[in-house]
C-alpha cells in the first residue's frame, strides 16, 4: 500500500512525554475535573438556600479530610486551567508558538498554578483562624 | 459540458443551501468568549470562597444574597456551564465513536448543564428574594 511510507501520528505508548503534550492533555483533564467540581458549587449554593441543617452538612463534608483533599485538587485544576487557558488565548492571537517560548510559558503556567493554589489555601486557613 | 437541464429548479435554486452556513466558527468563538469572561469571574469566585471559608449559613446567605455576589454568581454559573458544555462536547466528540452513544451523551450533557445552572440560579433567587 502507498500509505505505508507516510508519517504516522505519534503513538502515545512510545512517544516521550513533553511539556507541550503533557500540558495539553492536562488542560482537558482539568477541564473535565472542573465540570465535575461544578456539582459541588451547585450543591453548596442549594444547601445554603434550603436551610441551616443541610448547609451545616455541606460545610462538614467539604471540611472533612477527603473534602479538603478534593477541594485542593479542584483549586489546582482551576488555577491550572485558568493559566493555561490564558496561554491558549495568546496562541489564538498567533503569539508564542516558538519552541522555546512554548516551553517557558508551559513551565510558567505550572509554577503559577502551584503558587496560586498555595496562596489561596494559606489565605483560606488564615480566614478560618479569624472565625 | 452543460448538463441537460430537466430539473424544474433554477441553477441558483439547486446550489442554494449547499455552501457554508457562516456558522463554522461559532463553537470556537463562544468557547473563547466565555473563556475571556471567566478569567475575572473565576478569580472573583475563588477570592470570594476563600474569604468566606468555613462560614455559617447566616453568613453564606448574607454573602450570596448581596446584590454584587448574586449578580456575579449568576454570571459564573451561566458562563461557566456554557463554557463547560462546549468543552465537554469536544471531549465526547473526540473520544466517543459509537454514533448512538455519542449523540445520547451530547444530549444528556446539554440537559444536565442547563438543569444544574437553573437549579443553582433558583437557589440564588430564593436566597436573595425568598423569605
């Protein structure tokens, strides 16, 4: 077949992970994960509307160890998707396609997401202290 | 070579509607439009949630029911679920290849996003204007 000598698309099993490909799939994963997280926000708002008891239940669920763990994951997912989304918007304007730039902005996104997550949680715990 | 025109329709009538509907970029554009709107909205959301970490129901109702929070939260929900739907739609279209499953998933996702946004909006209206 004439098709056989044509270049193949990368096979994920043998293709070395790179900052570009890893962040690309991470953008999707965090996007889907955030969509799941929207359920928690909706639940929290509805619990506040329904009454003190459902709201107290929601707060204790969120405040539990598993709740905090999930919330931490959602915080990172949100900041990552937000920062990488801004990176995507610059690509949409035709900027930042050079290999070096792509790598630098990629690592910047990872660092920014980690830093913002930690800042948000530090402020959150500081807020809890004030209560 | 001209075909014998036995068709009762005119040449123009035959080609009409076969070209671009000029809506090819609508999905892409809406995804970007909602993305840009979500940048400030999500920063506000995280800041607001952090500032109200561990709050009791009375505090939550006071916060969610205030005009600014009420308006911005409605925007977060509307724009957020719109953006989520557009993103999830692409994920389904990329990975689900069984036509019936794909179509069903797309319909369910659309209904789910609208239902969730509406449910949270009703709760917000109840908090802001209910007894």
